[in-house]
C-alpha cells in the first residue's frame, strides 16, 4: 500500500510538472507569436547593386528630364547658363554625400539621417532634419506620380493613339492614374526587398539604355539641324538674348540642387544593407558619380541640339521635357523610345523614394517619437508595412496638391528647402559626433582622419548654408498669388507642427520612465 501511494504521488508530481511545462510552452508560443507580429526585425538582404540602384533611381526622373528645361520658366534669364548652374549645384551635394558616407559607415541603421543627427547632434535636431526630408520627399513622390501621366500621354501621341491621349488629358483621369501608379509601387515595396530589387534593377538598366538615345542624338545633331526641322513645321527659333547675372545663376543652382537629391535613400536603407559599413558608403559614391556624369552628358546633349531660346519660349507656354524637344529631330520610333525612357525614369523614382521615407518613419517609431505600431514589420515580407502605407497617404496629398495648385515646382521647392536643411545638419553632425558620441565616432571606417572629416564638415556647412539662403531669398522675393504658394512659409508651418508633435511625444517618453539618454546615445538593436 505504501509503495502504491509513493507511485501515485510521483505520478501526480510528474503530471503537475508536465502540466506546468505545457503551460510554459504555450505561454512562450503566444509571446513568440505576438513578438513576431509586433517586433519582427528588418532583414539585411539589400546588396551593393540594390543599394546603388536605390540611390540612382531616387535621383533620376524629373531631375533629368524636366527640371533642366522647365527651369527656363522658373528662373527667367538663366538662358544658356544651365550647365554652369548644374556644376555649382553639384558642389554642396558632393560634400553632403561625403558626410552621409562617413556617418553611414558608423551607424548603418534604418532611417539613416534621423539616426545620424539624433545620436551625433541632438534628438530634436535629428527629428527636424529627417522630418523635413520625409515631408519634402513624400510630397515630391506625389508630384512625380502626377507628372508621369503627361509622359504616358506623349507616348500615346507618338504612337498616334489620339483618343487615348485625349483621354489622358482629362483631370480626373490624370489624378486617378497617378494614384494607381503610386499605390502599385507601395504594394511592390510592401512585398519585400526581393520584389523591390526585381522591379527596380531591370527598370534602371532600361532607363539608361533609352536615356542614352537622347545623349547620342543630342550630340549627333546641332542647332542648325533643329532650325531646319522646325522650319518644316512653319515655326522659327525666337531671337532672344540674356545677360549674365550671378543672382540668376545662383538661384538656378539652388533649384538644380534638387537633381542631386536621392543618394540619401541609400542611407535610409541602412537596416537592410548587407555588409553595411562597406556597401553603404560605396553605394552612395557610385550613385552620385554615375548620376552626376549622366546628368551633364544628358543636359549638354539636349542644349547642344536645341537652342536655349526655343526651350525658354516653350517653357513659358507649357510643361516641356527633353524628349519633347528632341522629337523634332528624331524619327517617330526613336521619339517614342525616348519618351518611354523618360516615363520609366520618372516611374523609377517611386519605389526608391517610398523605401526612403518609410524607413524614416520606422526609425522614429523605434525610438518612440512616433507611435510604436508604425515600427511593426510584416512577419512574412519583413517590411515596415504601416510606415509604407502612411507614406503613401502623404504622397497622395502631393498628387492632389499638384493638381489643384497647377504648378509642380511648388513641391520641388519644398523638397529643395527640406533637403538643404537635412544635408546641412548632416555636415554639422559630422563635426559634432566625436564630442557628443565618441564611441560611435570610433566606428567610422571612411575618412578616418579627423582633419579630413573637419574639412568636409565645415566646407559642406558653409556651402549648404549659402545655398539655403539663396533659395529662401528667391522663394520669398518671387511674385505669387498667395502666401501658401511660397515654399518657405509652408515648410516653416510644417516644421512648427512637427516640433510640437516631437515635444509632446518626448514628454510621453519621459513620463514612461524609459532611459531616454540611453535611447538617443546608442544605436537601435538589430
């Protein structure tokens, strides 16, 4: 009997232990499921080619096909001095790119610019710098979506699909198609880096091939050929002259600075880059060198064949582009090809820019500046899906704003202001990082010489401050129908709202009892 009792006692104990183990396993399973749905992390799958393509595609588009020609309307009197203005615009962009490369090597995390400034300067300045960037780029995503439609319309005209072209002229159709394109690429980005690369890289290669037709044609023909082609349509080149003005040149350079914006998208993808300390700086260097060289060849080719006076006169009458100018010289098939290339270049902007702005939101949410839910990562695709949906919604506002304002340059002006502020703070961060956060500064693998880094930081700071002043003066002194058509007061209003939101969220972080100093002194966990 005693032996039987002992057996029963042991059986009950074992059963109790097994029951506790089952409860523990179930509890762990529930926690794991919740963790996977809330705290799934980004994965490092973007290689050097994917990162470089991100920077290149974020920089191409309107910057190469539209801005160098529509600038004749936005900066009257620039005339034949577009290329010198391009060269001036490249200077601050190069120093900003160097600052980004250095900081990226030490802080390879999602939301690059926010992480750099919040850890190397101040959390508030990090948020302002990146929110400025996020707002400007989100609006421009909408602007680009909106101006893609006229390129598609021109392709239809080239193919003699006149009914289709007329249909695309309808306002509701243009807005609807712009929204469709935008949300198509939101969907592609949602499906992860593999779907993203499979879409972006082939489109990038096709864009270069079709864009090269413009370069070859532009240098093959000359302005006499263009005048002859124009005369066959009963048109002539207007006789116009302008005098050189430093004021005009600098104003144009400040606007053309937008052509070099986009390499920063590489830094925002820092949390998904393979071998990030090496690949992020290399990708930034490859992107800005490739795009800069292609820009100069492309723009000089068009102006070699098409007189600037004709470009200026057309810009005052309607929205123009490089393919539209060269269409007078090329057979219909090549005209359609370069129009398709321009449309693809614009389309390529969308996935790269969406990646950039969504990773900024993700980084804010990880630190608690935005609601934590925005940092959720999809358990299957490993993408910040809520941040992507929010970014797509802001870009939708950009589409509607472009339609009702009737001038897409407002969106570009806002982006230029935003990115100049962002790049300026990156250069200042480079100067202050060794003092504020020496542990992170020691992780720098690019330009390890402190004196070289100081030269890059100070030169970039001075150049960007100067360009920001020029751009702001140009905006405020321009004649607009209402204050909200000036980019500076719109940008300041957005920054005021962002600042109020930041301090509200920061006070909540303090009240939560979290170690704020540690959060903003160390890099987010991977």
